């Protein structure tokens, strides 16, 4: 199991085994949320017959996204993975180029650049925020380095001042994989607005979702014209529809990265009710954080650390157990009480494809290796009600670290 997509797949198998003995309904790790207008907007999208990309709902969702992130341009895509692939195409990455990124992230962060033949260079994470350790980046820079990709784990910002300064000093492009960070901020500035480009995810497991979807945010307007072409199979179809050229042609390499307007309709409903979604997510996050303080201290368990100046969007709530044995026993303990908790990223630098296509930064990734074994995520979704929240907390409190 690796990455966020596990959430969808794990719900059924774990459950039937764990709770057959109890009459209580089991609590899934995640459940997609309907905010109100999704079904109306989906019907409208289908009725108006504009089901391909770049229709009325795409414009609405794009406008909302630009307001939320302050991005100069935003392009809806079929996924965050594809937005990252677009960033690699926009950078004209070539075999031998290097891209520095955390080892503790989802596979897509690395895949997008490896697909262009570039080498992912995996840097270790900080033990407190689990974000890429900004003090480890300098040593990873070589004369082949082209870009640094940061991931704001759990939506808690990386040390953007130090990282921005390093990128400037070495002439590197800064990219944010902001899949967790929509709605988060660093020193008052929205996440997604720091990189020259930023990738968002609207996968079913993310704070705002349309099943499968994403966006590429551009904070450098000079990239916009080419980004539009790359998203439209390398054609200037966008310009043709605006009457700027009299036919559309193949003008660059590209692929089919445009989100259907039907999915943009669902996304529009989610973005419009983002405030309500977020207040429920924050209530659950705070519930765990406050109620588990004493238990965590008594059992040598670490809770998330949110540095001063970081406003996080309650994307996920995790605990770090002392070791792998306790982590596994803790997950089993919760499952036995009808609570589905899951682990998260397995270190990319040690994964089969990570070994083949990338390499660790000098010093390796010992912190990543340790925390990947310790981490457990608790159920966190807008419709987790007070009673279920209390049940999860009770289940946690009855576990004793051994
Ligand atoms: C979810 C996620 C992705 C992939 O998102 P998709 O929209 O499913 O492609 C990429 N990076 C991170 C950090 C993620 O959490």
C-alpha cells in the first residue's frame, strides 16, 4: 500500500474482517462528501451538452481556484499527476537533468519528472513536520539540477523562505506539489502561490474533490500560452476557439490533460462550499489534537507539529508511534474496534522504481525511513460526526504502547 489512493481501496477488505463481531457501524478512513449542489450542477452540465473540457463550469471552478490561491493562471487538468507532468514539459526537462524532491511523498511527484528522463534526487524530511528538510537541499544541488519540488505534507507549509532563497541563489525553478495544501498558507500567503508552478489534486481523497481531477497553477504568466497548448494535445485549439487563429494545428508536444466540464461541475460545487468543508475538517483535526495530548505524552507518541506562521487546511491527522511493531499493533487495535486507520508513504528512494530512476541526496534519507514505519493516519472527513469522532478517540485511548 502506498500513497493516498489506498484510502479508496482499503475500505472494504479491512472492514469485513475487523467488525463482524460487533453491531456498531465501522468508521472508514475516508468518505467522500457531498456539499449540496453537486447533483444539480452535474445535471446542468449534462443537460447543457457541454461535456468536454473548457466549458462554463471549467471557467467557474478556475475562477474560484484563482481567488483561493492568488495564482495568475489556473488550468484544470485530469489529475495532479498530469499537472506535474505538464510542469515537466514546460521545463523542457531532458535525460540527465536532476530534480530535487522529498523521498516522503506520493509516487506522482517523482514519476512526472522521471517520465521526461530526468533524475529524481530524493532529500530527507524534517522529523517535526515531515516536510523536505531545507537544510538538506544545498548538498543535493549539482550543475545538472533544474528544479526543486516541494510537498507541503498534511498541508503544513515547507520552510518556503529558505527554499525560495536557495532556488534563487542556484537559478532553480521552484514547483509546489500542493495536493495537500489547498486552503493552507505560509505567513499569510496561500500555498500554491510560491512556486513558479503548483499542482493541485481533486482526487476523491483530497479536501475538494471531483473523483479524479487536478489543476496546474501558474504564478509566471509567461508560461500560460504554452501550458494551454500542452494541455490540448500540443495544438493551438484554445487560440482557434477565441478566433485568434483561423485553424488549429499541431504546434508543440503535449497530451490530453483537459478536465471534462462534467467533473468541473462537481468541483465547482465543492469549491463553493469549501468554507463549510474546512470547518468540519478542522473540528475533527482539533478534536484529535486536543483529546490525545496526555495519551500521546504517556505513550511516547508524537502528534503533528504546526510551526508558527503556518495555517494548515486539516488535510490529514497523523500520529507517530514509537516503532513499526507498535504502529502495526495500533492499526490492528483500532480495526478491532471498528476504526480504519492507515499508514502512508513508503520512501521513494528505496522503492523499486526509485532505485532505478532516482538516487538519494547526500546523507541519505534516514528520517524518512524511520517515520514511514511509525506513521498512522486517523479517519478524517467532513461527515465524521461527533459520536464517531468520540469513538475513534476512545479506541485510541485504550491502546498502550508496549
Ligand atoms: C494525491 C496526491 C498526488 C496525486 O494526485 P492525483 O490527482 O491523484 O494525480 C500527488 N502528490 C501528492 C502529494 C498527493 O497527495
